[in-house]
C-alpha cells in the first residue's frame, strides 16, 4: 500500500478490531459522527482487505471526486474506474476542477472486471449510477456505501432486498453518521 500519513484514532482502531474479529459477517454498519474518520476506514477497507473487486458508492459526485483525490489518486498498485451518469455530471456542488478530473478518469469498469485481471480493481460510483452495476457485472467481493442512509432510496432498497443481487455485492459495509434506515449490525457506534 502507498504511504499515507495518518495514525488511526481510538474509534478507528476499535472498528478495525471489530471487523478483524468478525470476518465472516456479510454486512456491517459502521456508525460514526462526521469528522471521526469514516473516510480513512473506507480507504483502509478498500485497500487492505483480501477483496479483488471493490465498489465504493457515494451519494454525490463531489464526494466521490474528493475521496478519490484525497485517498486513492496516489495508489499505483490498483486499477481505479470512476463511473457516473450524465445526471451525475449535472451536479451543482461539483467544482469545475472536480468535473474535469471526473471526465478525465471516467471509464467503464467492465474491462477490469475479468476475474483473471491481476490487480485489485476499485470502482467508484454514485447512488444514481449504482443500480445499473449489478446488471452489468457478475459480482464484487466488497461493496462499501458512504453515507449509507441513502440506501433507503427505492432503487437501492430493491437491490439490497433481493437475496441474489445482495449476494453479488459481496461483503457490504454501510458507513453513516445516521444509519437508522439500515438493517446491518452496528459494529461500531462511536
């Protein structure tokens, strides 16, 4: 893993300990207030676990772009695909710089989805574009939802209530400061 200068805080250490002590669960909910380091944990899970195909889902394109810039842009040992819809690109919160970055990095992940692809693949998507992905691709080893209370949206709920579709998501990590709408076990409540 590329060097990244941060020391996990107590809440992050406790959460990582819980996750390592309960590796066989299929769904986790991590509830931590804003500013306590959820993004660092998302990054660590995406890069440190044994998953070969990882999908990160964000509520807004601006958050996806920010996460990529801060936590993934320096990663040389993984292939990263950013996928979004035209509707995503109309998002008002994105700066011109963020939109230029997204358009530059935007590429279909299907070329990386071959099970024999030798490197870890991380696909970044928004909640708007997420419902399409499981129709297009066979499986993911790990699905990470940032601000997962957005999973309550009807299209996402339909996917996550279908056992076959949910199985294709791999292990699911729900990150939120307000996860009341989620069914997974709360593994860390800071």
